[in-house]
C-alpha cells in the first residue's frame, strides 16, 4: 500500500492536538502501510509521534523556517510526497493547515478537500466532509493522482499507538518565491488569561448581552471557573469584543469540557465552532432559539439575572 504523509503542526515542542487527529485518520487510510509525518523546524516533537501512529518522521530544518511561511511548507510537503511516493497527504483542518494544504494542492495541480470527518482508500478515494458551517455532510470521490485533504478539528479523536518512529532530518530546497509570504511579527491579545483553543471551560456571550459593558458578569463567571471568554460573530461586528474572542466557523473552533453560551441564538456559523464541546449549557430568554436543539442543558431566562446568580452560588459553595 502506498504511503500516507501527514503534516503535524507543533507548539512549543509539543504536537498540536489537531495534528494528532490528522495522524489518526492517516492510520485508518494505511492500516498496513507506512504513515509518514512531516514536522517543520521543531525536532523536539518528532520522536514522540511514533506513540501516535507515525512510522517515519521527517523533520525539515532551514534558517528561514524560524517563522511561519506557508508557501515554503507547501513546497516541502509536495517535494516530500513525491520523494516517498505518498498517494495521500493529510493535514489539520486549522487555519494554518488549510492554508498550507491548499497551496500544496495548487502546486501539485490536484484538488483539495477541507474539513473531512471520514475517508476510505480506493480508486477513487471517498471522503465525507463538513459543508456549510457543519450544517450538512458531503460524500465525495477524489479522482486524482494524489489526494490532499484536511481533517475537521475534533471530528476524529487522536488515537495512541504502541509504536516507535524513525526520525530523519533534512534541509529542504527553497527559493525567494517560497519565502515571499512570512509571518514577521505577532500582536499579543489585549487581555491575558486562558486561550480559547485550549480552554477546558468557555463562557461566551452573544447579541443578547446587549453591549460591551454587558460582558462584565460573563467575565466574572469565567474568572471563577478559570475559563476563557468567547463571543459570537454578531458581537465582534458590533465592536463589543475583538475578533480573537470569536467562536465559530470564521473564528476559533473550540473543544472544552463545558461550553456556556449566554444570549447566543445558535446560528449555524457559530455552532460549527463548538462541535468539539463535550457539553453545552445555553442561557437564553427564547426557548425556541436554535441553540436549544443542540444544548445538553438549558436555562430559560435573562442572562443578566442568571449569570450573576450562578457566580453568587459558586462563591457561596466555596465559602468566598
């Protein structure tokens, strides 16, 4: 069976969870074949990938790769796929992963399928992917010499494996055109605290909060729960919160143990970003709001009364 190549993104020397989820799908596509992983510039994360199903790990090292450069990584991915004869290339369905895989597919002249939740090898290969913000699933066939796809975040669980991967480093060939687009700086978020993407609890507000000042009780509850504060797109459009706080298809996709949605109607775009949540608690005055059909728990009432009451009860139980 032909090899499968997986782009595994890393943070601080640790494989990203979405990269491990991509490895899980790759293992299903190559049950008796080789699963190769590509790690760019971060050898620290390479050795442990055997415990997640990789049989061989390739570490690309280059001075220009100290900062993200999507065209450069796309070229590395395509060149490596050619070298190892990979018939399938898989990546994480994050903003970075989709950007790189789309550019790699364009370089290779093959189609690109984003946000896949299942795939089966064959001629042609078949996939199932999320469309329209997760409101429908599309079954398709990829008729191409090489399939390039990304895995929808949190749609496939990362699966530990009992294995050890061989690791090899190489210096890729890159030219000025590959490095034309690079990240040269980052602006820190205005407020510190827990990251939306990593938070175990997220407390979000929607249009029902009413104003920027209306987020005070939500921030208070989040502080008590050591949670991240999120919001809907309507809130960012109104200028009440920064785009970095937005949860949804065009914001951050989250996977907390508990998602508390306050004054959020539950538009498709927003709910697409919450599919990884284990439990959802909706607080809304409207019992007919769309979010009620997906929430595990619901409180029908004014969030400006309900949220402070929850905070007060937490303080009472803790004796604060």
